[in-house]
C-alpha cells in the first residue's frame, strides 16, 4: 500500500479524495489535513462517514509528518505553490488539484491569477494531469517516480476536462477550420463553487435559477486553450444550474473546408478511435446525448458528438462529475498511473442508475 | 372588456394564459377550452386556482361559440393551422403560440415540421409576435383589427425570444462579422417540455441532471435565423436543466473587423439605446449577468452583454420565463398591442424577489 | 394611501413585504430600511426589482423619519422589542413579524427566547396576527387605530400559522380527546432558514436532503400551544426539505370518545363551516391533499382533512407559503384589517398554476 | 459465486439490484429480466451502465431458465405471488421486494391489497426481510437454504424499514405507554413513486412542492403495525418531497408512566445498545439529526433520538435510501445472510460526502 495524504481535505474536492482513498485497494490514506477542522472526526463534518471511518482531520503539519509517499493537494489556487515545493523536498510525489501547476507558461498564470509563480522549476517539470490527452507526460512521471525523483502532477480543472475531452478528437485530427474560434458553453453544479457559504451558494440563490458567470474572464479559458492549442481562439462561458454535482460542456467547432468529415457516423468513428482503450471515456451512440447524472460519483466521462451539415460544424458535448473526473477522481487516476497501479484502481464504480 | 378564449387551455402555456387573463384589466376570459378536461373545474387540475375561480374547462366547440373577439391558441404545432383559419373566418383575432405562423417561408416550415402548410394566405398576412423586434408589424395588425379585418399573430417561440433579444441589438447595428456563424447555447426549465408525462419529464430523469437535446436539429433554429437574418449561420443547442421555469440563452457573436465597439461600456450603451422605451426588457449593468429567477412568473426579459477583447466577440445573454415572455406573457403583450391597450396591461407584476 | 415603512427590508420576509407593498392599492411604501444595505438600490440586491422600482434601501434612522403611519418590523427576534416601543411612541402602528409580541405570557417568552421581555405593557395590548383565528383582537386593534391609539400586532409565525389553520376547527369544536397530546410534523422550504449564508443553507447541504431539526426544542412550540390551548400537550417537529418556499404541517389529533365525528364528510363539513367567509383559506375536497406549490407567492392556505376510523383520529394538513401567509402576506392582511381596507387588498394574486 | 437473477429489473428497485449485484463479490448476476425492455442493453435504458456492462435485459422466461440459485423479485404487488411459487418449485431461493410475503396474516393482506393471497403456505414459511429486527428468522432461512429447502424472504418496505428502525428499540424495551397510539410522519423522494411516468411523477408536479398522500390509507400501515406489534395503534402519514432518493421517518412515541427513561442520554444508550453489532445502523450523537443525503446510494440507516421531557415522549427519526436499505440494499443484505456470506458483502460503500 502506498501511503497517501490529502491536504485541504475538508473542502469538496478534498473530501471526495478522502471518499475515494478510503476504499482504494492500493493506497492507504494516512492523513486528511484541514487546519480549520483539525481534531474533528470526518463523520462530524460529513456524516456520510458515520460508521465508515473513525478518522479525524489533522493539521497540515501533522500530515507532513505522516511519512506519506503521495500527497494530494486540494488547496486554493496559489496555496499549492510553496506547499508543493516543500512536500517534493520532503520526498513526496505531489498531485495538485489547483491551477498552480497547470499553465506551462508562467506568465499566463501570472496574468490570469494575478500572483507571481514562485516555483517555475517545478512547473517546468510538472506533468499535466489529464491522462486521456497527456498520457505520455504521466508515463514519464511514472518513470521518474520509479527512480525516486521529484514528481508534480498539475491536474486539469473541471471545465477544461469536460471541454477538452469533447473537443480534442476533432482538433487533434486537424479538422478544425484554420484560425476559427471555438465556443465552449458549459454548465456546472454548485459543488463547483466550493464549500464556503456565500450569497452565491445559498440554496435560495441557486435553486430554480440559471445564470452565466465569469463571462469572458473565467480562468479556465487559458487552460483550455493550452490543452487544445487554441491560444486566443476560445470563447468560454460557464453557467451555474441548480444541481449538486455534474458538469456539461458543449463545444461548437467549425470544420476545415477540406475536412473529410461528412456525417455523424464518421465523426463518431473518429471519436471512438480516439478513445479506444480509455477505460473512463464513453462515446455515446449517434443521437444520444450525455447526461451528467450518468457519471455522478464516478471518474467517468460521457461524450456525444453531432454533425451539422448546414453550417459544417461539429457540436461535441462532454459530461463529467465535476468532483470526480473533474477533480478527485482524475487526481487518483493520475496517482494510479504515477504509482504503476491499474489506472482504474479505486475508481471502478458506476453511477447510481437513477 | 374584450372577450377572450384560450384554446388548449390545459397545457402549460394555456394555463399560464388563463392565469394572466383572469387578472387582466381589459380582457375577460370567457372560455378555457380543453377537450380532454372539458367539464373539469380548473381548480381540480390546477389547484392554484382553488378559491380563485370556479371556471371549468369547456370543449373547443363551446369555446368557438363563446362570442370572443380574441382567441389565444396554445395548441400543438400543426393543430393551429385549421383552427386559426376557422376562427378568423368567424371574425376572431388569433394569437397563435404554436410555430404554425412564425416562419414566413412556408417551405422552411414544411422542411422543419414535416407537414404541408395549408394556410399560406393567413401566414403571409400574419404579424410576428415579438414586439420589441417587430413592433411595426404589430402596429399594422392593430390597424387591421381596428378596421375589423382578419388578424393572425404568430408569437415567437421561447428559445427564439431569449436568443433574439440577446442578439438583435448587435446584429441589427451591423456589427456582426460578415458571414460569421453565431453560436447560441440555451438552457431551459422543464415546463418547456410540456405537460405530458414521459420518461423525459419524470422527476427522476431530470433532477440532478444536465443534457443537451435536439443538437443541430431543433426546430427553433430556422426561426432564430429568420428573426436575426442569419440564414444558414446559426448553431443552436438547447439544454435541459432541473428547474421548472426559466430559460437562458447565451449567444456568442464575432465582431466585424471594422466594428467600432471596443469595450463593454460601448456594447452596453448600444443595447440600452436599442431597448429604450421597451417596458419588459432590462439591460443589466456591466459585470452583471441575468438570472432566470429574476423574471419567473413575469413577461420580463433580462439581458446581459459582455465584450471579449481577446477574440473580438460579444457574448450576450438573455433570461426569460419560458412560459412568460417565452409564451403566454408575450401572447398577451401582443394582444394588448393588437387591441390598443397599454402594452403592459395585465403584465405588470414583478418576480418574487426570492 | 397609508404610508408604510419596512424595517429589516433586506431579509427574506422583509423583501417579500416590499414586493407586496409596492403593488398595494391602499398603502404606499415610503421606506425600505436595512442598515447593512443602506444606499443600495433594491434591484441590486434583488434583481427581480430591476425595471420595477428605483427605490434604494435606506437606514433605519431615515425610515423612522419617513412620516409613516404603519411600520412593518421584519427584524430578528428580540430586536423588535425596543424598536416597536420607539415607533409606537412616535405614533406609528406596528406590525411585528418577530416572536416578540406573540407569546402572551412574558415568562414563556423569556424561557424559550432566553432574554427578558422589556415591553410588557405593549405585549399586553398587542393583537395576535392570525386573522382567521383571532379576528376579534384585530377588529379591536382597528378600533384603536381609528381612535389614534397605539397599536401593535404580533403576527403568527410560519409553522404556527399552518399548524393552527389545520388544527383549529377540530380543537375549537371540542372534538380533541381530553388531555391528549397532538403531534405536528411540519416541513419547510429553505427561505424559512433566512438569508444569511451558512453551512446549513448552502445549496449542497440542503439539496437532495431531508432532515428534522429543533426536535423537541423549536420555539414555535409554545406559540402553537397558546393558539390552540394545548399547553404542554404538543409535540412539534419541523423538517427541512429541498425547496425554496412552501410549508406543510401535518397534525394528528385523537378524537374525544364522544366526538360526533364519524367520517371524512363530517370532518370536512366542520372545517368548511369554520372557514366560511375566510378569503384566504381553502378546505380541499375529500381525498385531496394540499400541495404547497398551489399557494406559493400568495397569502393563501390550503387545508386538507382526513378521518381515520381505525384509530379514531383526524389527520389535518395545512399548506402555506412560509413567506406569504407565514410571514409577509399575513402581516399585510393584518395591516389591511387594522387600517380598515378590504382584507384582500394587495393580496389577490393566485399562485402560478405550474 | 452464487448465481442470481433479477425479475422486474427495469424498474427503479430492480435496476438498483442490478447495480449492486454487478459489483457483488459473491454473487453473479446471470439475468436481468424485463419483458418490456427485453433485448435492450441495460446501458440504453440506464446510461450509467455505459462502459460498465454489456448485459441486456432478457425476458422473464429466459431468466427462469438461467439456472440461478437466488431470484430477486422486484415486481409489482400481487405479481410476486405466482412467480415466487414457480421459482421456489424450480429450486430457487426467492427474495421478494413486493408486499406479497410481508404480512403474516393473509386476511390483512387481502384487506389492504384487495386481492386473495394465493400462496399461504409459502407465506407461512417466509422469513421477514429486516435483518436488524428479525435476524432469527433469517438465520433459520439460512439453515433451510443450507439444507436445500425452499426459502422465501419477504423484504420489508421502505417506510416500514425507516419507521421501524427508529421505533423498535424503544418499543421492544417496553417503554411505550400502554395502549398509546404512535404517530409516524415520513417523507420520501420521488424514486419511491416508481418509474412509470405520470402526472404525479412529472418534474413540474413534484418540484418545489410538498404534499401528504395516502393519508390514513397507505398500505405500509399494517406492515409497520405488524413489525412493531402496534395493531390498530399507528397513524402513518407519508409525504412526497422534491428529491430523488432518501426517506426520513419521524416517529413520536409517548412514554409509559413508569418508563425509566429520563434523558436524551439514556434514550441514546438504549438505542446504541440495541444496534450494537449491526453494521448498517448508526445511532447519531445527541443533538444530531439524520440527513438522508448521508445514506443515499448505500444500505445504511441513520437513526436519531430525542427526548421530550415536557410531554414525556421520544421523537425518533430514521433516514435511509428508499432504494437502498428501503429496497435493493436490504434485499441483498437478506440474500447475504441467506447464503452465509458476510452480511455486508457488496454493500460496503459510503454515501458521497457531498
């Protein structure tokens, strides 16, 4: 068993990590750190753990001393920078769920996050945590881990994951019209807004309501552009809807004039070939559309693809659990690859059928 | 008091018409027709009417005989065709909520709805029921009504209303990039799917779920293209979210290279000037985004506009109640104009603040 | 027009008062006081008011100086005590929505609310604001108001209103088994928990969740006992469910051995006779059960009654909008009676049918 | 591996059985029968299974021929009667989720279900499927199974399970006031209403709504009375709330005059002692109340207990997933006991923490 700690375990992504790791066949959760809740049993803050575990939150300092091999960081953006450096120095592999090690160009990070990137060397060596699209980098990270070298994985964000899984097969096949802008409109459940109570997350604000937010300014924009090679050509608009978990991204992509793609069938074939061998991605049948409820609680992604002959465009849709494949699930998937476990270890479950 | 009937009064749009008309200061609801529920008190099927009205549903035949001056048709698509003809022949003005009198080119109707358009003469004379964008046609309809001539109004659909209110100021100002495609991704509450119970409208299907539907094939596509003059250049994707009422459309529009629009402030100024004098449309402040909950139960629309300097695009958002400004409210607004009443008669109410 | 102010206008009950008063035909809202939001337009905090009113929140001091005749207090419990005294001294009639003037026995108040009752004289003279059950007191208040005397109305709480409307016809008829305990299990939407963001009102806590709270300790217990004359014999358990507005109370009452009540029909007859002439209370047909959605946004109450021959009990159910008949609507109803207006002035609207 | 079939696999309880059995370490699901969906892949009707299983629904006849050892019947009430007889005759153990083998007195069954009970011999021998309260019967069933004899388990219903788990410790300790009636008010999510689309399960009926139903007439009444020995002394009122899964029952029980129970602490001690060794029942700390969200997707039950000194009553609350411990989970728990597996096999998972 590989010993793992979660830093920031009391937030929504952190506690989902705890949920997964407690049942993981190859990893042992040795500490769930949360300075604000230190000492409190997990089951007090999250009664789903009553009867499941007696574990209590510990302090970050206690977690650092827990002799773990892998540290998951579910910390706010910018807080992971120094923490990662410290844990790497202490010999742990770091799987970071924040944005701190995602953007390869530190100046882009600084522009969108408004703080200096203080760990550029780590950033340079960091693997990008979206296995279906960046498997090679994670394979190299596994090599480094095997040799006892420092490893940082900067896991992809929730919107980037759903959007990129929907868009990558077409774009990587070179079928996007040259120079075209891509429109990604995505909808998220409220867990994406985090645990902190605010007017925005009040039930009476969100319930029976729909709204866009962060229009033209959401920080996942440069991340998606980096993943898909779309610098300056993505218009990304996230929306909030009254559900707890679930994220759907709808990506509209104009086809190149010479793209040999003339039907939904060929689009689907392209997508299925692309995700061949990926245990967590399902490309749905023609005419089917992903439903977020089908992937809630899992690390799975459902992708739908539609072909619009009228405008010569493809509309691709990707559904994930924002806390699953969009956060904690993906982090564990990356850790599985890093440690050489079966990629699906601890992540096998299906969503509730209804 | 103008005497009004509602045909198809037991469906969701029909019953919302009944709700509005019962409190209308200038119109008297003389019949609420539903062959399937004829004889049943409204309050039996919709207990919100208990203590409000003793009215019972009547048959369509009874409603035809009710000596009404205005008939609202809340019937399924294609069913309005012959009904409208018959009622016009009987001297009533017809406000149709179906798609049967929206598409000016009958062949487009036949292509998207799969049935022949049997009332082309009526179609040709029909006014388009979206007052903020087609006020002149409704003013002419009022003239015809005043002269005792036949009048049909084909009210805009729910998605077309929200999408067009968000997009029209920019497009009518000629600021859209020439030949560019426009992407409209919209989200609707479940009342938009109608009253008929089905697997799709089952609580356990819709709740905690998000999905796109009708991707590349939704029948509102040609209607939006007609309204905005975008033939063949709109990619419209509707989505279903777990709420009852409310519809949000997010429209992404690339700017013409020479468009003199360089900031959110100027975009907003453009929008506010466009909707000057429109009692039901609010253009929100810069940085604010429409929330559907702010317009539920009303005939109001909230519009937000954002400017993206990176991609030289405008992202405009429109929020309505799909049964209000998207259906029954708009129909009554059209009837008000037709009959020469104050445009806001019976439609003054604000949404519940929370 | 009677000039009215709302103190505590930015909370959920307060803003619902504002919503009603802005459309009231006999009252003019001259100030909406909220020290925390003073200066901010209502439409900024509650965008449902965009285009409806330009009114901004003012300070409490400004509201005091607004020369109002009626003051609605939507303040936290205990805060109304001194405020009511001050406003009464300044010549205003006070309609208090807090618990401060509900419990006639000040020692009961002190026991359940944990603070001294500092305004016993005002309490003694206060009318109880639940018109269907305490009409005489409100009629006397109207007399006092007409003579220019001090008036305080302590409006009933949300749970007491629904519970008492369901139970009173049977209990006042003397049909409750002597000495029997009554069980009231009630369910409320989340607006009942107030506007303040907290872990408890976070969407992700409440959504897809049910729980009881305040079991055996809820402060509405003595209030219901007072209304129904059940001192020490009520077991009241409130529950929270994932909806915004709406409150349902289910009251189980054992029948006296000699009660001449042998069927649902006779129970219903009793209830209908009791509410004869009450414009806001509907007793549903046998076999029908109240649905909270039928009264949302209104001042109406739906009451259902069922007879259990097996256990010789009556199970009565009452549904209200907790912010309507359970708070702001009822306050306005009381003010209407106080001022001699039609009881239904400003409160005529029906709930949305769907 | 024990071979298992599910009859009625396409309904909500049936498909939850499939969900559990597909991951069960000791049972192999060899057929999922649904005559209405026979031939259709599970993943088509329930896309949560996409990528999880290629299994398709089969006919009931095919399932009968599947050489299973255990048959789970998730059929409508009355349909299990002949099916159980047939499968038992064919040598299968039957775990029935319907009401057909729950009520030990066939005449009570006939009175409440309105049909003759045609399998009285099987009924007489049937074990009652609520392991925490009827463990001995299930242990005997295991003996019979081990000897190759016929076995039928009639699993407890959803409301009876939650209600009885909350009430049994107090009642079995003899602390209920002699002759007292017990009030159980329970709230269920909409999966409890089944898969069939109807006006009642339409999203727009249930959403933002609360109502009681089956008042004084719900068929779970005699079942709860049987379990708790309360014949003619239970008043049970179920309610529907807008959530998918989750059931909460609140049980109010007057204490015997001589009951030596004087505090919440002693009540809790009683409950904890009662459920000592029960892996699926958690008695929460004093002051904590069960939340259904903490048990969704699991076979777990959370029980809260409160002591009311004012009325000398105990208010106990029980939360379950109506499709988990209230249906499919409990059925698998019973099967585990029957087959001699670890009681928790296949049922270990915790609910999502948020």
